[in-house]
C-alpha cells in the first residue's frame, strides 16, 4: 500500500499535452492566481467563443468586450 501524500496535483492538458500544473501542497496564493490566469487564457479561444455567442444572436468581437461582455448583433439594415 502506498503512503498517501498531502495535497493534490492539478493538471491542465489539451489533447494529451500538458499545459499547466499546480501542486497544492507546495503552492502559495500567487501560484493559484497564476494557474487560474493561465486556465482562463487557455479557454479564451476567440473564434470558438464568437461562434457560441453568434448562436445566441450576440457577438464578442467589439472593442468593449472586456468591459461589457457580449452584445446583441445589430442588423445594419435596421433603421
């Protein structure tokens, strides 16, 4: 029987490739924040997110996305 070590290891993999690792038994707050930032950036595939937003009649491709989030797609022919 193996001795159980305290803490856990959190890994982020894409198609089997290791992108980030966090060892919880030795990490400090800055490590967690850095890891969360990396995960958020890895999830921000602009093309995939735009397709998902378009399916709901919205867009993320505008200059105010960071502040306002998604916005409804406006019809340029609508007065």
